[in-house]
């Protein structure tokens, strides 16, 4: 696009600075029209995680627990006044320097507003990773308990019986339009919170007839800060180091789970996710590629006019910094700001019936600017940003109030199409101004998905689907479908359901979109169907012919299938198997290992095994009589790992001492360590002489090594771990790939698919190939060769993706060119990584 159109004076200077400050990305084209802030992306190889939240290790793996006991349904009307606990004043809160509301002042403010107005209700909907309260504010005209119950009934009718909802005159007249404002999901993008609080204050006290009428016909829900840990600390990520706005669909973090429950519970017509800072205000709708599972016509017909209304409101602030707004759909080239993956809050919300918008307020106050700009300038910017946030929220409320009837009709239509199993309509060019062939995406939904039961992976997936409001049933007897025989208890996802788009975007393989656009904003591939370790069969045309029952929770899967007195074996096929092994080791049970994936549990530990079979859903079987194996000790791990890897390792029950270049240079002692993991923030060449000698000594005595990614490959070369040469694919390439499993450690028992981000492959001899990239490896995602025509999937085809071998010192090493723990998403790859960990530690 023509950058000059949107860039003038001050804004242009800001944007130029922002572009220069953006992380370098190998092979990605330049001229990005907006600041690209990556979440757990390329920078995750640079910054080693520090273990700041020890309590995370107490999490249990299988539970898809709700974010809180919070529920919209309380048999209460509105207001629902609460007294929110007040947090101690924290003078270190990074909001203070900007003149913004620090986290500890939010609860007192909300308590005062609840006291002052019968339109305001505030409640706690969960806790952040760092343990802080997450607030939901509801602003609406008072309702009796009976009126609220009727609203609840209507909301369910819209989703469950859209045809009846459409005919219901009382519903059409009386249903309150739900709007949801999510603020501050990136902790160092502060002012969405302050803008939201300002809007709450106005709505609480306004006496004009328009506001009163609006609140009679609407409910406004505001999650005033979705990331209190980051707000306080001045970080994008939450307290666990996760970018919450990349976590939807996987939902590993309490912050994303909390708003998942809000969006399901409130079913908003319109939602805004308030971010910053793009130099010029940015308001979605996004560019192509558009997610192929949306009912995009129902979205764009509202999203564009709502964005234009927000743009106008920003312009009416009358400041030079607010003279223009960028609307990516209108102003940017395809791929520059797309809505393809369901990992962003507004995109995720679209599948629940919302017209979702990311809004980026303009003036940068975070990162280097936070430290370098004068306080007065920071506060001036923060005031303008707050004005912009408030203006966009007010404009979206106005749009919702004005278009309540059509928004209702279109949400009903989205769910109706789902139930009816109708193809999404083909949208004609010019449907809205600027809609062209590049915007046209659609898919053919399968008639059903079939998920055989009995494994922890299947149970995890089914519980995850249910937590996402996807409807799942269970077959009541054996059946045959598409020539395959399935057992009683098999799960079925009938795709004739209101949120079929969400079901499909989670379960489908996805699509290779490399040819469509030169680059993408974030990941382009994911697949719970291919990467979560459960078998998922699509039934393209027919619903399996079998009686079913609805499922509210997956059937427990664990068992101990062995005669009493016999030793047991556990096969490491799932993250929960690994967790069980780690729990047994932590309980002092003496385990043995007969090969990389087979663990022997002594007969006398049967009670412990039985308990774990129950809680983790894992299956113990009878060990062959007289089997021996090597003693398996709890591995002592030092890890220079990214935050998402640390999280995934803890999910599996590993204890990791976090290290980095700096930590080793400060004299970290590797003498008791079994395995050193290098994937983030550890450079052998940047080590001082003492630290290098420590690493050399570790390798010389046969210490184990695991590496991943570019940082790991550089360490392998510099420290001479395995005689392999790493070849890097394009830096921004990512997606689901096919792999051929060959080796005994990672390869044996791994799924036929893996995930890559900045893929790597290995050449040379003197090692064992564990996994190779398939012949045409990219199944879904975006992976182009570089301009020289190399480093693409064609070059990776058939090459070694994961290798294992013996180091010169006699230790074991495994090198990953794939991303088995990426953002804690590919749960089906966890066990392969863990097998590598036990093997290198042994
Ligand atoms: Zn953001």
C-alpha cells in the first residue's frame, strides 16, 4: 500500500521509529504498514525464560478447568453489587509514570462506581497467572431477577433455536444487545483500561435520554484489564511470559480462559480488543486472508461501518495525532494485518457470534519510549491514547445501539446456518466497498468429526472442545462410518451446530496459504486435530448412523490392566504419561526404563499408579515377567528455554532450573545437571572463559543436551555437540508439517505431523535421524522460499527434522528443527520431547 497516504508529520516519525525497532525477521519482506509486535514469535529464541511463577508447576495437565466459578447465571438481577477486594498500593506499578490508573486503584474505583450507580456491577472472573484478580464490569439499566432470567433464556434461544428466536417478537423487542470491551490484554498497552473506566463512569451517571434508552436496550461488558500482571510490570506478556492475544484456541493461560468464558457467557454482538501503539490509530476489520470458517458476510457488513464510525469519532477529537485512522481491510495489502488464525481475541469472538475488532491506539508510550521520553510527553501521549480508546468504545456502543435489530438478526443467522449445515454464501465483489476476490474465503464443512475415545489425548481434546462451547456427543453402541469400525463411546462432533466455524477451525487440518500472500502477521497453521495427539477422523458427507448422548465432560480413561503382584509398564505416548512418570519419581517410586518410551513401575507402587491412572487418565499394563531395564532417576534439567517451553515442561511435571548466557556467566554450576536444554537466550560464543569451561566440562563428562531452533543450532555448532549442519528455512515460515518417524527416541511413537516456526533441518553424518520432513511437508500454514528460491518446503522435503546422537564426551543429544512445545499448543508432540529429555538425562 501507499504508506504516504496515512503518514503525516508526527505520526510518520513515530511509525518510522516503530518499524526500525521491530525485531529483524529473516526473509520477511519490509514495508509493513504497521508495527508488528510479535507474541512468543522470533524473539522467543532470544530471551530465556526466568521461572517467576513457581505455583504454575502445581497445575495438573488434563483438567480443562473453567477460569473461575464465575457464571453469568446467578438467579440474580442487575445490579449485582460486590465489594471487590482492594489490592495493596504498589508504587512500582508502571501505569503511574504515565498518569494512568494503576492496578491497585481499579477495585476502589469500581467499588465507588457500584456505590454511586445502580447501573454498574463488578465481579471477579478469575485470576491472572501472577494471581491478580480479573474484573468484569457490567453496565446496564437495572433488571429484576425475572428480567435477567428472561434475557438468559433469550440468549440461549438465539444460539440453540435460532428459528424460534427469529420469530419471537418479545425477544426482538426486549433482548438487550450485548457488547464486550476487552482492554489491556497486552499489559504494556495501557490506556484501553483508562478509556474503559471513563466510559463506565459516563454510563453510570449520564442522565440524558439517549444513554438511558441505550442502557434499557443493551448490556455493556468490560473486562477492564485482561492482563494485570503485565499492566503492573509494564510487559506485553502475562506473568507466565505468554502473549495472551496468541493463546485463544489453545487457552493455556488463565487470562484467555477467563475471557473465553465471558464471550461464551455473554454472546456479544460487538466486541473491541483495545491495543496500542501503531503510530496512527488502527481499527479492524483486517486484511485478507480471512479465516475460511467465518460467516464473513455477516461480519463485514457490520465491521466496516462500525470501523468507519470509530474512525470518525477519533477524527472528531480534533487533534493532529488523531486526524487519520488506518482500517486494514480498506488500507493495507493482504497479509499485512490478517484475521486468519483464531488466536486473537476478536477473531476468536467472531466464532461466538461477535463482530470483533482489534483497535490500536496511536502514540507509543512503552518499551524504549517508556524509559527515554520525558514524563510530560509520556503523559500527553497517554491522555490522547485514553481519549482515542474512549472514543472508539463510545462509537462502538453507538453503532450497537443504532443497529441492534440487524445485529440480532445476523447473529441469529450465523447460528441458524450452523444448525442447518448450509454452505456459507458466496460473497459478491463490492458487497461492501473494497470487497474483492482477494477477500473471498470459504470452506466445505465436513458432516461430522469422529474421535475414538480411550486415550488421555482424546479426553483432553473433547474437554477442550466442550470448554469452547462446541457440542460433542458419545456413541451409545459400536458403529461403522466411512468403512471404519468404531466402538461404543466414540465421540462425535455433529457439524450441524451453531458454532460449527469454531469446531472446524480447531479440528480441521488447515490450509497451505503460502501462495496467497507474501507474508502473514502471525501463525498461519495450527490444528488440534493433527497436533493434539488424538485420532480425529473427518466424515465428509454423512453423520454416523448411531444413537448418541450429549457429553458434558470426557469419560475418564485411566486404568491399571495387570494382575496384582505384577510389575507395570507405562508407555510414554502422551504428556500425561510423562506427568505420571514425574509424579511417581517425585513420590520416590523406583522406576526403570527398558527403551526410550517404556517405563517399568514396580508392583508395590500399584496404589500410586492406580491414583495416577485416575487423575491423569493414563493406562498401566502388565510388564513382561522378569523385565529389568535401567534405573530412571528424576532428571536434573538446566534450561535456556522460552517461556512457552518452560510452561509445557512444567505441564509435564518436569522441574527446570532456568539458565541463560548471563546466568552461566555469573557462575551457574552445571556439575549436578543431567541435561542442558538450549533454545533461547544462550550463546556459547557469548560465554566468558569460565562459563565456557563449565559447559565444556559438562559435555566432556557426558552431559545430555537438547537443542531447538536457531539458538540451539548455533549452540550445537559452537560447542561441537553433534556433527550436524543446520539449515534454516525462512524465518517467518510456520505451520503444520508431515514428518516420517524413523528414530528410536523421538521418532518411535510420535504423530505423523509436527509443527514448525522458523523451521530447521540437519545435514551431515554421524547421527541418527529421528524424524524427517515429509515429501511435500507443509500441510497448513505459510512457508515460502526466500527470494533466492531456497529455504522453502521443497528444500526441506525429506531432510532430517529431528536428530539424535552421541556427543564426543559420551553423552546423548537430541536436536529439534521443529517446534514440539510451541506456545504449549501441539500437545501431541510433548511425549516425544519428553522421551528425548529422559534419554539425554539417562
Ligand atoms: Zn497489543
